[in-house]
């Protein structure tokens, strides 16, 4: 039972309320009473007094027990509600109890009040107890449910983890197999590596042996090379690819009187004639660029201070695969040779000059003799014609000699005028074309004009043509092409003769140079092409030859085109 319960009494009649309290106290019940007489006091008391039981009159002036019961049910549904009233009738009482009112006590039979109050309080306590127990049971059941769910969840997790573990184990097995496989492979590869290593070390050994023997061979060949350089009578040296001097033979030190130290500091520069310095730099540069070697002449100072002419030759030394390794150079003393050359030039110049006059008078005499020829002797006219032809040949030779001397001294005279190139070339070839022995095809632009020495240009063309006839006697057809390109004209004389070996080509325009054709099949002085090149140089043109053995040669020269108007030509003329 509830100890010291709070009893709310809804009664508008004070004496009835006192009676109720007295009646309850009489039964020995200890309690806290609170009397309310209207609806608002009743509602406040429900909230603030918080009663354990309510005793209510059935009807009040502005309120009634049925409404009071409904309000209580809404706010405090478990609190017992007993109606204490006068007579309300058996039926009403039953209905009230059916609708939930705890009990009914008649004011006339108050002796039952304490029993019913005690019972109601007891029932309420039991009901409360039950409710609390039920609630606890529900909470426990809920907790059990949650715990169960948790267990189910944990179980599922465990199952999942077990499945994962199985999967992992299977994966591990697969990986283990793969690892074993890889391990096997590694072992095989290791075996291969061991084999390769063995081969490599063998190869290395072989290479080392080869390098050692090659180095030895190189050292030996270098020694031989240096020894050879020491044995030749010329100055000799070697240059690196970049042009630095590596070695000079003893002849250098003997000739120049320089020490090794002086040579290292100054090299060639100290001994080359000051006037030749620029030229040798240019020549060395050109030769190194060409990569094929080359030569030029310069004056080199002897130990006694005298300068002597030397022929400098540079040859590229290449390895087996054609790569340039170094340059080998020689300087040959040509002082005497140059003197002899000079004397020869002087002699030729004087002789040809001196010969010119008697030849001219000889020619005049022959002409006279031809006019007054003695017809009694039938061979006389033929002899005179023959003598005239020979004289013409001698005359041409002397002309060549004189021209060469002039060219050598830089005195070749050029008298330029404006003319049509095709016309001049055709005219000079006419007599050959007329003879009918050779077919000469002159092709190309007939309108090209040049401002040049027509006689000299004619001389060049004739030289090319007569050479073609002389050196390609079996080919009866000669082509002369006149082309033009970017302000220049190119005249080529093409034969289908034996051609000229490549190694001879670069010397063809040198003085007295002749290609060895085997025996004295072709006579000549080797001056024609030299004179031609000097003539073309004087005209700011270029001269050259393209030739192929067995196919023929093409000798060519170029001249600047000068297409002046007729007025301009007249002005020049
Ligand atoms: P020359 O005819 O008096 O020997 P050139 O200076 O005219 O002198 O010619 C030089 C050399 O060039 C000749 O000796 C000859 O070997 C060669 N040569 C010139 N023209 C031809 C040619 N068309 N075919 C082959 N060789 C030629």
C-alpha cells in the first residue's frame, strides 16, 4: 500500500468533507487531505497536488463527478476515483463503475469508505507495481531483442569474416603456387645469368686481349710511322683532327733551328713568310674542310734567316672505316725547282718573242715563194703548202707559249665588247663544220649576249673543240651547249671519248700538265687549258670539267650574261 497517501476531496459542502476526513482518520489511515470545490481548483490540484486517490461528490453546483472522472482519466489514468454521494441509484452506480470509476460509497454508509479507500489504494499500488514490472519486462525483452539482433549481426559478421578468411586462404594458396612458379623461373633465370656472366667474362677477357694486342700494334705502327717520317728528306709532321700539331720530325728542328718549346708555342707561324701568313691560314682551312688533302706553296724561314719556297702537302690519315684520325703533312724544299721554273719561263718568254719575228718573215717568204713558184717542178707547190701548214703549227705553239708567259705574269690582255655568244661560237667552229669530218651540234639560247673579249672566248671554245677532236678521235660528234641560269651562261663542249681518270681532273688546268695517255700518241705542251682558265678568270667566270672513263668528257666555262640594249652596245662600241 502507498504510505501516507494524498487524498483529493471534491466536495462543495465543508461539513461533508470534514466528515469524510474524520471517517478516514477513524480507520487509522494516515493521509494528506486536500479539499477542492470547483472545476478549476480540481484541475490545478490534479497537476500540483498530484493525489494518490480522489473522493468526489456526485453532483456539485457547477461540476459533476462524471466530468471530473473524465478529466482525471485524461491526466492521471491510474489514480483510483471513488464517488461519495447521497443516493444515486443502483443502476447509475453500476454504469459508473462500468465506465471505469473505481467505486461508489453512499454518504449514508460511510463506514465502508475506509475499506473501499484502502482497497482502491491497494489495487492502485498493485496495478502500479504490475505496470512497473511489465514495463521492466518489456524493457528487458527489448534489451534482449536488441542483444539478439546484435548477436545475429555479430554472427553474420563472423560468417562474413569466415567467408573472407576462406577467400583469403584460397587467394593465399594461389599466390603461394604463383610464388613457387616465380621462384622456379627465378632459379632458371639465375642459372642463365650465371651462364651469361661466364660468357661475358670470357668476352671481356677476349676484348682485353684484343685491346692489348691492338694497342701494341698501334704503338708499333705509330713507331714505324714516326721512323718513316724521320727517314724522309722533307720536313714532316702530324696534326690532330682539330689542327693541333702533334709531332715534327728532326728535319723540322734542323731546318728551322727551333727548339721543341719554341715549336710548341709558335709552330708554323714563326717561320712562314709574313706575306704568306694569311694565305697559309686560308689554305690549311680549305684543305681541312675538303677532307681529301691538298697542297700549296709558301716560303719557310731557314735557321740562318733565309726564306726558301716549300711545297706544303697535307694528307688525311683515316681508319679502316674511313674516319679521319689525323693529318700527315710534309714540306718539300722547292726553292731550286722554282728557280728553274722561273728560268724556264723566262727562256720560253724570250725564245717565243724572238722566234715570232723570224717566223713572220718566214711566212711572208713562203707566201712570196708560192706566188712565184716554179711550175717546172710539180712537187714545189705541195712542198710550199706543207711548209706553210708546219709553219702555222709552229706559230700556234709560239702563240701558246707567249700567252702562257703573259698569263703567268698577269699580263693577259682582255678587250671586251658586247656580242651574241651563239654567233661567235658558230663562226669559230664553221671551218670545222665545213670540213665535214666532224658533226658539231651547237644547241641552246641564241639570244644570250655577253660583254667579253670575243677573240679570247673564241680561243677557249676552239681549244675545247680541238682537244675533243684530238683526245676523242673515234667519236665524230661533238655537242656544244649554251645554257643560262641566275645571271650566268654556261658553255659546255661535250665529247664521247675515253674520258679522264678522276684523280687527274683537278690538275688539268695547271701549267704544263698533261695526262699520260700511254706513249707519245698525242703531242702538246699542256698549256692550252691553263691559258683557257686564265682567260675565263679574267672574265669573272668559272672553268671546269666533268668526265667519266669510257663515256667522255664535258669541258665547260661560265660567263656573266650582259643583255644590253642596242643603244648601250653602240655607246660601248
Ligand atoms: P695539250 O693538249 O697541249 O696537252 P691542254 O692544256 O689543252 O694541253 O690539255 C691538257 C691535257 O688534258 C691533255 O694533255 C689531255 O691529256 C687532257 N685533255 C684535254 N682535253 C681532253 C679531252 N677532251 N679528252 C681527254 N683528255 C683531254
